[in-house]
């Protein structure tokens, strides 16, 4: 195998390179974790007001509510951490932004938890 330096990368390899680069940057950039993340996770262990089940991602989907999985949230947090680093946003400002982002999903679950159970039809 010759040197790969300067070799034109295929899109797939390019993608892998980007992911590797991202991982390297992430190792040097501590992930910013907003406090709101804890609430988001706690909410998913709440009992559904309509069914005898917990408000997990898959359960909420059954009610037509879309919330991201833990992994998806973390991926998004990583992306936003990198963006914040690139734009040199102060740490507290970045955390505030991340908190707002997580709250969007928390509020979606809260709205569901607060909804009144539909009265059961008689019979
Ligand atoms: Zn339910």
C-alpha cells in the first residue's frame, strides 16, 4: 500500500474521516451537559396518564409524540457543543442554548403528562 496522502477520498471515506475528526475534537472538548437533561430523562420514567406504562420514547411515539432517544440527544448535544466552540460562544451561553433545546422535548412530555384522561365511554 502506498501513501494515501493527497488521495482523493470517496464520499463514504470522507464521511468516516469527518467522524474521526469529530471524535478527536470531542475528546478535547468536554461535552456540555445542561441540567435540563436530567429532567428530560426523569420525565421518561413517569407513568403515562392514559395507559399503565412509562413515558418512554417508544411509548410516546404511540401517542404521536416525537421525542429523541438518549443517544440522539447526546449526538445533538455533541453537535451543538462543537458549534458553540467554533463560534466561541461562552460556556454559560452554550449551556443555556442546550437547555432550551432539551426543554422543547421535556415540554412535549409534560404536555402529555398534564393531559386529562378522556372519559371512558359507558359500557
Ligand atoms: Zn400512554
